[in-house]
């Protein structure tokens, strides 16, 4: 029985690293080179980090 895998990764245009979609939604940057992939997520992460308001989805 074969499993079908969905490609849920976000590819960085600079370094071609495949970031997990959840990490891009949370942090907004590429985990390898640090390029900003999502401005809104990056801003939210910086504000929550600065104000110590951790209201992210818990596992």
C-alpha cells in the first residue's frame, strides 16, 4: 500500500530550501538563510516576541 504525500513545503527563492508550511506561518522567515517569506507573519512574530504574548497554536 503506497502513501500519497502532499508537498506542503514553501520553497525559498534564494537558497531553494523547503520550509515547512507551519514554520513559515509562525515565523515568516526561511530557516536556512533568514529571508523574509511572509511579511505579516514576520511582523506578528516580532510583536509577540517583543511584548511576550505567546498566543500561538499549541500542539
